[in-house]
C-alpha cells in the first residue's frame, strides 16, 4: 500500500510526527522558471537530513520549462538549476500520455526506494546508476 | 509614333470594348445577349486590371472611389484564385512605382498571390524600383519578403542571377540586411562568390557581430570557394533563416489548394506529403514540409531545371548538371527523386543548406516551444520525423543536424513522446569517438532506462543493437577499401583509426552489457528483456566472422546466468547458439594469430572468460553437475540441502532443466527411456542453437541436424 502526501514546503508539521509512516521517497515538483518555486525548493532542501540524498530525493520538472531553461537560463538560481538537473530528473510533457509515463517512472523509482523490487536493489544503487555526472554542455562544437 | 498612338489608345475610355460590341447590337441581338452575359461575368476583373494598368504617377488617391473599387475587385480575385502572371507584373510595377500612393503599395504587396507562376521580369523590374530608392523602408522590406515567399514560384531565375551584384549592393541597408542575405543565399552559385563580396560581408560581420543569417551565407560561400572564406564556421545551425512568409502563408496555401486540380504531379516518384489545412490555428509553421511537386509551363530556353519540375528518373539523368535547388530545402525530404539527386551528385552546398534547414526546424519545433496536448500536433511531428527517417534510410547515412538535435533532445525527453521515431533516429547516429559517447548518449539514456518500464528497456536495447549493426556494416564496407585510417561519412570532418573504432564499439557493447544486467535484475529477468539482450549478443558474438572486426567481447555474468537458468526454452536455445558462435570465432582468431603475425591480439582474459562460461554451461546441461567448487555459481551444500529438492545437482541438465523439462515428460510419455532418441526428439523441436552447442562441445548430438561445416558426427 502506498501513501502519497502533498506538501507545499518542508519541514512537515510537527503535530503528525508520530503517526506518520516511514518516508520512502521525496519528490520535488519544480518549475524552473518561477523564482518562488525555486526558492521554496531550496529552502525545503535545507530541512532534509543528508541521508535522504542517497537515493530518496527526486526532482520532477515540466518539460516546457526544462527546454526553456536550456536556452536561456536567466534565473538567479542558475547554479541551483544545474544541480537540480543533475539529480534524477523526470521531465513531464504536458500530454496525457506524458503524465502517465512520468507517473509510471515515479512508481518504478518508488518500488526500489521502498525496498520492494523483485531482486533486492537499494535506492542508493539505483541513484548511482541514474546519476548524471557531467553537466550537459549545449555549446556547438 | 506607334507608341504614342498606343498610349492614346490606352488613355481612351476603359469601356471601349463594350462600345465596339454595342455597335453590332442592331444586327444580331441574340448573340449580343450571350456576349453581354459572358462579358458581364468576365469583365469586372479584366476591366479592373485594365484600369489599374493605366494609373499614372500623381494620381489622386484619397477619395478616388474608382481606384478603390478596382483595387477591391482585383484583391477579391487574388485572394480567391490567385493572379495570372501578367497581372502580377503589372500590379508589382504599379505598387513599387508608387503611382497609386504608398499606402496602396503595401496593400498590393499583401494580396499579390500568384495563381501559377511569377515571371522573372516582374522581379527584375521590382529590384530596379528598389534601386530608385523612393519607396519607404517598410515597403522595401515587404517587397523582399514577398520575393522570398514566392521564390519557388518564379519561373526562371537566370535574370535574377545576372543582377546578383545589384541585389548584393543592398547588404549595406541595415533593415533589409537579413532578407537580402536570405535571398542571396538562395541565388548564389559558384560564379557569384568573389573576394570583394566576401570582404564586404566580413566587414559587416565585424560591425554587427555574428548574426545567424550572415553566418549561413558565409558558410555557403565557403562551400563554393573555401580559399576565399578562411574563417571557421559551424556546419550546423541552431537558428536558421526565419520564415518570412507569415503574411502570405495561409492565403497562398488556400490558393494553391484550389488550383491543385490544374497541377500535374507524378505521385509515383514522390512521397505524398500532405499540406496542413489552413483552418487549424497554429502559431508556428515549422513542420509543414512544403510540397515539392508543382507544374507550370516550362520555358525551354532555361539554363537550369528546378528539381520540382522533373517527372521521371530519365529526366533527372539528362539534366543532372543543371539542377537548381528549391528555396525550401525541406521539400526534398519526402521525394525519392530529389534524394537520388542528392545522393549521386554529393553537392556540398545542398547538404549544407539541408542541414541548416533541418537543424532550424527541429530546434524550433521540439526544443523551443512546449508541446501542447493536441493530437494534431503530435501526429504532425510524428510524420515529420518519419519523413526524416525515410530520407536517412534512403541515403544510408544520417544528417549531422539530426544528430545534434537528438543529443539535446535526449536530455529533456521523457521517454514517452514520439518514442518509436526518436529511437529509430537514435539508431541512425553515426560513429563517434568514445569520449563523447558517455557524455552525449549514455548519460541521458541511463537516466531514462533505469526508471522506465520493461518495454522501454527492450526498445532501448533493440535500438542500440540496430546502431551496432549499422556501425559494423559501415566498417566492413569501408575497411574493405583498404587502409587503417577510416574517415567517416563524406560530410563529417572526423577521421577515425581502426583502434578508435574498436574503442567505440567496445564502449557500446560494455554499456549495453551494463544496461542489460542491471535491467534484468530490476525486472526479475523478464523474458522479453532477456530475449532482446540475447539478440544483441547474437550480433556481438559474430563480430569477427561476419564483420571482420577483430574484437571478441563476452557477455557479462549478469546476462549469461539468467539466460542459462531461464525458464523459457527459447532463451536457453539462443544462449546455446551464442556460445557456439563464440567458439567458432575464437577458434578462427586463434588459428589466424598462430599462422600469421596479425596486428590484433585476443587477450588471455577473453579466452579465460569464455572457458569459464563454457564449463558452466556444459557442466550444467551435460554433466549434470552445475555447482562446481570454485565456479561463479558455487553455493554452499547446506544451503542447497535446505531447499529439500531431490538430486539437486542434475536440476539443470538437458532433462531436468526447467525450460526443457516439459519436453522430457512429453518424450517419456511417448516412447520410454532411450537417451539418444530423446536427444533426437529434443533437437527436432527446433533447438538448433542448443544442438550445435552440444555437438561441438561434447561430440554428441542429433545426426539429423548436421553442423554448418558439414561434418556429420557418428553415434557413440
């Protein structure tokens, strides 16, 4: 059984701390063109324990913004943008099929993070497989 | 004198025609009524044209109702059917001479839609009016944009080419500069490139900086005269010439479609590319591949033939040295005839222009604007990519602009949009140095692969298999031409040695090995994924024998063991075949190494790996002893005992293997216990791979299916 919770920002409210089940995956839905969105994500990241970054954090970006970012990343958080783009980033295209596909991919990541993959694979291992170790360089050569 | 009288005749009443017909009314009333009716219908347009042709300089415009009426009449006809060539000449002259005022100049230009053809004299006259210099700037810009829009409809461009110098002189006008560059780009031929023109362009570039249109024009100059243009220019363009035809595009499409019944087109030689309906609102029209076929009366004393006028292969062959390329290079993509031309002639300027056009269209469509959800949008994009695929497969090589687009697109792709087309295009990517492979190809693919469904994983492995086959085929074709220094396709500047090539292939195979072994783990050895992987290794195992590439790479353990212990029989059979082929390749390689001093050398590790795998397989399947101490799959005896399986050591042999057990039972039910008969029975089920494997490695096997080298083994 999979529980999903939406939150505007971290940290989560203190009241429900005891009843909350273990968190397996944190997905940040980012709009790279919106200053507020980036600020909110940046500040929320500060509240996460460093262990979470070993495979339990994932960024979801809508693709229009991703493309636009590649062409003129004028946002103030350019460096942050590039860091975001290095983690497991799912880009969602705005079609219904695209949203479905992104949902399926999230589910695959979640299956591994929750420890339910058929042959035991840790979230850390999966993140090491999918990590983009070089920034994409779009200059023509 | 004759001229003056003509003029006098023109100045006379516009209704002179009716007067002359009225005089015969008294005699033949019936015929007159018919004539009247016919003329009544045809006349308004003809009258209007005649009136407008007589408008002189200094005519009062404001409040001139008659002028306005005639303009409206002509405009209506233009927007519905398009205008015949003579009328276009006349109207262009009227507009650009400013005889009807400056407001009417832009107005006329806006509805100047040709029905069939634009005579080149009209354009030449127009350029001469441009030289007079009285037109306001926006009218000048509009005129040049109009020329660019109707460029493909101009009947012959020889005169335009002869006034190339005059057109070139306009590059100094800042406002006109981008459009003039585009026009020059379309007109330039070898003889037009001179050092003084290059110098002028470089001066302008120094002042204005690197503008995309200027760079493209210089790139084209460079193709024709590389000695004159020495600076380095990109071979692919990110931004191309913008489509300047927005003002006329929709109306022109409508007119052309109406006249399409009059257009002859030989559909058998060109792919039918559908025009998009003008009713659909779309802001960006990048993907509409302009139609290539359009027929008009060809002028027989032309020097060059337009590509769209050729109807048959024979015509192409006869005129192959006089071909002129269309302005919209994209229209070549769907036509087989045009592609034949491109392939034979290997015209660098054509490839350059096509790459520019492609790069620009792909960039605009997929990278700069977000995809909205409409299915029209996606199906149009789908068709566009399919056309590119068709072209690439026809030409047997990929375009460099498609390649660079794919690298950029992969990093923003969600793995779902237009998946089959993108993966097919990916498999067309030519060879690249191994350093770039990781950065450009592997990283984005890994991210997508490991988080997607098993079917996506299968598609990716299939795509990479197809890529490998293409690279190997290319190598075996070009290596046979001798020499170790193999240069890539004619349009690329990278050269590659044999060892560089082998590095790249090795990287690719290792990468697929990683993808496959991890993928199989994540998907619990899904049977489809396993089969795609084994198909890949069927290509890999024969690299030496089939493609003469001295490289032998064994499958990793993460692929070998899932296949060996698979529960479906096809996988086991395929593995048998693969091991059989590996053995053949290795034996031949060893023999060649010993006989002659070859430059290649198969490392001892490869042999060791193969022997290990071979041992594991033969021991499991033939000797009924899979758990050998010291092997990769040794499991502690106590653990095995815990499973409470009777006789665990023979559980993976030919009888008890989970994939083959059903056959053993079936055989037993039919005949009893004879071992040789069982072997025959089993291999008659179509397990050729397994049969060959058992035969070569153990000397036993079914005599009915003899080996490839035709040596029948006798029964023990």
